[in-house]
C-alpha cells in the first residue's frame, strides 16, 4: 500500500485531491443529484479512504525517531484512490493464462448516438457490447479463408475517455490466430500484421451489435416502451456510419497490453495525479490527453479544463458500473471451460509452472521491488517501527460542518415509556 504521509490533526494536509473534493461536496451532491444507494456508498467510501477515519499505522524512524502516518484504504471496488494490490493480482492472473503466441490489441467503440440508451440501461448495453465483440472475433476467425481456428480473448470494459466523458468501449487482448481442434494445430491469420481486414472487422461488429440491439428492444419482457426512441429512429444514421474499431499490429510482448488493461480494472479512470481541487476558488482542474491535436507518431498533448465541483463529481460517478457486473471477461481459449476441455491439446502453447504458488511469488516479488518507506527527515531506509492507530470517529466532523447532528433512534421500550409519561 503506498504511504499516505499526512498529519492526522491537520485537515489542510488532505486538500487538493479527489478525497477532499468528495469530503467537501459529497453531501451537496447527494442532495442535488439524488443518486442511488450504491453511488452514495461510493461517495462516503472515497471521502474516508486513507484518512484517520479508518485508522492505520504510525511509523517511526529508527535513526531519528521521526514519525509519520500511513492510513488504511477503503477497499471499494470503484475507488480511484486504492485497489493497487488487486490490480496487480489481476495482472498476474491474466498474464499467467496467456498463451505463447503473439497478441493483438483491438478496441471496439460504440457510437456516441447510443450514449443515451447506455445510460438508461447500462447492464444490458455493456453486456451486448462485450458479447458482440467476442462474436465478431469468433465468427471471423472461424472462416478458413481468414484464420480457421478458435482464438482466445480477454475483454475489459471502459466507459470513459481521458476527459472522463461518457465514452463506451471495450479493450480486447486477442490471440494472433486460433486453435483448430480437428487438426490439432495452431492456425495463423492469412492477413499480414492483422487478424482480419479492418473493414470486415468493423462492419461485422456493427451488424452483430445492431442485430442484438433490435432483438433486445423488440423482445424485452418489460411492459411499455424501453426507450423514448424506437429502434428505427435510434439507429437511423448508424447503419451507414463507419464504427470505430481500432486494431493494433500483433506483438509478442503482451505484458504491455496487459499492463494497460489492468491500470483501471478496479477503479474509475482518474487519479489524484490528473485532478486538482482548489478549496478556495471551489474549482476542479482536470488534466487529459487532447487526441484532437495529436500528431502522427507522437503522444497526445496534455490539455486542461476547469469544472465546478458537483460537475466534476458527476463526471466521475457516472462511470459506476451496475451491481454484480464483471468488467473483465474471458472468451475462447482464455475461458476456463475451454481450457479444461482442450487442456491436453494446448500443452505446447500453455506456459509451464503457472500455478497458484507461482502467482503468489510473483505478486510478492512485485511488492518487494517497491522502494522502502524512507524517513522524510534523515532518509533512513531501515524498516520503521510500526504502531497501530485506531480509527478517528470524529475526523469527518472537521470537513462535514453542514451536517445536522441527530440522536440515535429510540427503541420500542423508550417509545412506550414516553407515551406513558
């Protein structure tokens, strides 16, 4: 867990980041936007993440007796401030299941005309996106004229762009080729430096998704209209529009793609590095990549925008996934059921010694490679003395000054005694 060195008695030490934004304006957001219970829980988890409200550790230097605090994290699955160990564990688990073949990075993006129905029915639309992406890859690879085998794919859903606007897309890690079960051999794609043609890929994805959308909108069991527009009106301009499907060249270094996918696997796509809250001016400054001004062969330049606090919170909280929704999916040769069925045939492609014990040691190795918490005063890197700090129940009262104090609810006996009196 990264150290959070702040003075427990200094509220100013927590200003400027996402946590302070949620602590200062969280209750105002709840009152204005009236979100559901899951969003309220996320707000109240983020505002106490890595603060004295959850307790932590008091670290003391062995050389100069300088001490600093390291507070516990909230552990919420969408918190942008923690979940680092879970992201690393997901990365190691996916990396342990990769085959010894080249991989491609393919991104399937939904047109912005579908953002409205995605906001209203996120679970159905996100499921349809992931299933359509896999069906597109599977059907095209099954064609003997293109690949002629079953590929493996790991898909991760993202609902945001660099500027946190609603931008629904799926990042897919796809094997370069597929396994022909009848032949018992690996089949390489007929196309050079790509899985299939770009035009075939995006046209097949568009037709599969729109067909699934039509079936869902016309055959749903919910009484009444499911959306304020009919299928024909909603998709009037989408049939002729070129959908964005980005296909990168294959690479044998799939760890780079896996590291990119795991970066936001357990959180919403923002961190304190790109967001700064000014408590005096009551503004939020967001840094994002401006892809409109990106030049060929160069990284996108960094741009900045200023948002009102409640608008910034809405930009973050709109990406909260539906309950029990799995952002990451495994298909084809990556699916556990397929691995179990074809285990004997895939021995030549599956790396050896990739078991739970190996995964544990790789995770420990990653943690051991992290720099030791050096003393801020003298720079001593020896392990500091550790003392457990109890949670500070009154920490939030420093920030939430507009909350009314309420007495605990009376019991049945207290209510009866009041009536008698």
